[in-house]
C-alpha cells in the first residue's frame, strides 16, 4: 500500500510500468476482427498469446471467443514464421471454413520481421475467401491501437470506390465499445432514417442468444461486401478519435470519402453531436422519439443534480471512453480531478499530448484543475488518490483494488469488466446509455451515504 508522502517526493522517475491501465495490441485487433461476418481472427505468433487474448475477451463478454494461431515454436522464432502462416491459412480454410481470415501480428513475429503481405500473396487462399491483415506489435500502443490498426486493415484490404457519385449512406466506425453500445448507436442511426454501414460490428457475435446449439459463426458482424461498399459512401463518422479516426482517414485517402471525427457518444453533448452530424448530412428532421429521450435525460439530470454537484471523481480506462465520461460528468456538476489512460498519446497519428489537450479543453470552462495523463498506470493513479482523495472512482475491474484500499466506491465502466455480468448487453452510449450511467453513479453514491449513516457495517454494493 502506498503511503501519503507528497507526490513531488515519491514520483517515479524510471520508465517502468506497474499495473498498466491497458493491454496489448493483438487483443484489440482480435476484437475488431470478430466484428466481420464469418471471420476467424488469426494470431501470428505463439499459442500462448492467442490463448491469453481469447480468454481475456471471453471473461469480459461471457461468450466463447474463437481464434486460430500460427503456433510458433523455437524454430519459427529463429527462422521466421512464414511457413507456419502458409500452413495456417491452408488449414483454417479447409477445417474451419470462414469467409474471412483476419491476421494480426504479435511482438514475436514483429521482432523477427515476418513479411505478412508477401507470405499471404504466396499462400493457398481459396478463390471465394478473403485474407486481411494488420501489423499489431504488442510493445507499442495498447489494445485500442490494435483495434484501430485492424479496422484500418479492413479499409486497406476490402474497401473500394466503384461508383462515380457517392451514395446517400454513412459509414459508422464505432470504436472499441461493447455490442450493446453498437446496437444503441445503430438504433439511433436507424431512427434518423439514414442508410449506413457499421464496421466493425460485434453485435450479434458476442451477445448471441442461447439456442442450445453452438454456432461458430453467428449471424452478426459486418459483411465483406458492405465493407467494400464503404468506399462509395458519402460520409464516414469516426466515433472516438483513438480507435476510429485512422481508419476514416485511410478511407478518405483511398476512396475519397469525407469523414467527421466525433467523440464516443457518451453523455448528452456527445450524443447531440452524433445526431446533429446525421441531421446536417442526411435527414431533414430529428424524430420525436429521440427528442423525447433527450428530454427525459435532461429531466433526470435536473432531478439528481444535488447528488452529483461538487463530487470529486477519478476516471481511468480507454482514452475515447474516458474523454466521453469526463465531458458527461462535467455536465452533471461533478469534478473530475484524476484522469488517466494507459494508451500512449503518441499512437494517435503521432500527435503528442492529444489526450491531455482534449481533457484540459473540457476542464477549462469549468475552472477545474486536474491531474491528467496518457500512458499512465494504476500505481500512479493510486498515488494521486492518496494525495487527493475522491468521492468516486470510475473505471474497469482493476480499479477495485484501489477502491478497496482507500474505501472509495467504484462504478465499473469500460474494458475489461471481469467480476460483473450483463454490462456488455447494456449501453453507456446515447441518451439511454446516459440514463443508465446516472442510475449507476447515483445508486452507488446513495449506497455510500446509507452505509455512512448507519453504525452497522455491511458490504458496499457497487
């Protein structure tokens, strides 16, 4: 446990990481690949890497996650994994019969310098099958970087511009969010009566119903022909600049599809921006159903304002989600004072300091000074909280250790959530998702007040 020595004395000077607030690129690439219909992700590296990423995703989504691996041994590590990959491609299509094989690299295959394009071009790929790939070295960026790189791989390998004029349709790149969030985004776009393609789309893949029969390739996921047709769309909406904007930029360069980068639509302001972007480009009228939901959200925010006003909050997690949460909590009257992501800022198109600048841009109008860091870890966040306690922590499962040590309530939002269930089905995006966030935060704070008002001890419900 940390002591309460002032920050300027105990601040770490080394480059080591303790309890990173992220995981590695291949996991994000695997998740993105699962958002393609009848796609089998393939990890080009050792079997252990693939097993870890599959198990981590399975624990979060509570669904079986399938993926194949090149199964490197000592020989492949020394002489290269090209032969392993060619054999893998042949076996995957003959045994598992996916429509798409999405190959991502690991730190081992990146370090020895395997040439994926050349190997794939010389492999036996059936005529009616597709192989896409992405470079995802584990020692750079985070799982968000891997998700971004695999989504770029979809654009690079599949998207085409085949029409002279652009179609009245939108591309929606949702970012690294749960299937329930993707369903909610699609519901909003459908209510706006806009034709669209969302890619990747893990709804219908990692939130499938129990039928009593296992299906390796569920009905969900974006079809290859729809991703190809994305090059003919009028506009791309990239929701979350870390996870989505790079793919939108590539699509603009490759197929001349204009794009707009928006925040992940968490909270009222970010959802308004999504609705208005659709309104300005595709439709004449916002449906009453969305207006009603927004009005209900405003009513709830007004009714519960006294619960939030002035409460200090620590937020950590994936950058796009943290940015959206920060903006929403400010609109509730809360004070985010510790804000951290494990994803390095430099992974966003090489723009240094983007995360810090974006967060401080949100905080400045509210007159709040906060500790903000990209590429941080949970040891550092714990240190911040030791030096300046907060009323609430918002983040993934790994925040529970800080919450327990400091006796601070935790609201679980983001990835991964390993010790709770159902969260992947229920959205935190859109007006409905904002209502759910208010419910989670309010009830957690009220539980704390109830506990503090009684002499008897009982377990805090988080």
